[in-house]
C-alpha cells in the first residue's frame, strides 16, 4: 500500500497531478500533508500499514520531482523505532494531466504491470529499476500479476527524456503522461 502526498505548499496543478497519481497506483491512499514532517508521515504510514511513501514536490507551480521512501515497520506500539529509507527521486521534465489530455482516470484498476519494450537507454533502465522496486514490488497485488484486469505502465525512451504513460489491459489510455529528466538514487 502507498501513502501519497505533496510537499508542504502544493500548487493546484500539483494537487491535480496527485489525484491522477493516486488513481493509477494500486492500493494508494492520499494524504493532505499540512505541516507534517517526514517523521509524521512515517507515523501515518505505520497507522495505515503502508509500505511506501510517495511525495510529489512542486517546482515553479508544477510537479517538479517525485520522492520514494520505503517504510520499515519494526513496532506498531513504538512508532519512533520504525525507519524510513530513501529509495530514489525522479526529476520531472514535465507532466500532462489526464484532464488536459481528455483521458479518464484509471479508477477501479488495481494491478500495475510494466511494459518496457521501448526502453533501451541507461536513463530508461534506471527509471525502470526504480519504478519496479518502488511501485510494483510494494503492491499487495504483486503476486497476482497474471490476472487480466489492471493498469499497464508504458516506459518509452524519447532521447533526452523518458516518457511514462498508462493504459488498461483493454488498451484504453488513462491517467497522466509523465516525462522524466533524471533519476537520483
């Protein structure tokens, strides 16, 4: 399960992107962050039994990066003994929201698969590795990947950036289009 939130003062566009992101991530829960610190986010993740925290950061009024954290739960009673491990950061080149593209949100689909057939560069392979570790392996439906209904994440190499798009198994395009400039681990 994923806890998805924003930086402390998100723009409207970042909040809309967050809604799109929650619609494509299996078993995700959106949290209005307010003044919560990382330690506060960790406590919320433990309470809701989330394995990952995803934070969308704002840069000049737009989504600028996405941070992935792994939640290591050692005790439900003593929250201070739990740990948060930084997994990686995706630096965004840009995003196109589902409402801007006239796509629908991927509502009700719960399995995330990755199609990397158009992925060949080093940046593309790094992005794939981070996305598999942060998203696919953390999904509670990871063992059920053979089921037919779900969301497919398509990774495309576009030269100086990587493009992520989403579709259902029935080839209906949904969700945002995300362009990645850089991966930081």
